[in-house]
C-alpha cells in the first residue's frame, strides 16, 4: 500500500472507530460509520483542493479539511440513524 493511500484511509478509520465506540450500537453501524467517514474525508479533501487550501497537510493530503469533512459526515450519519 502506498503511503498516500494509508494517509487517506487511516484517519477516517480511526474517526469511525472512535465514533462507534462512543455512540455505536452494532456492527452494521460500524460499517456505516466507516463508509460515511471515508466519504466525508474524501469530500473534505476535494473541497480543499478546489479552494487551494491546505492548512494542515501530511504529505499531499490535507488532513485538517479531510477531518472536518469526516466529522460532518459522521454527525450526519448519526443524525439519520436516530
């Protein structure tokens, strides 16, 4: 696996695991949280590239913007499951 791919997948996976630890109920929700987190991270990265901003980057990956996107997607997924 390339380092960029690891950086693209590891933070959303950690965010999904932590989110599921605090608010999850079953394994199905874990899969949903993981998918939402990865999708949100990707959207955050795309927005950062579109706006040409990278406040906190790790290599070529804008981690701050991706993390904000992942958090927004996780909160939306939690809201939809309630």
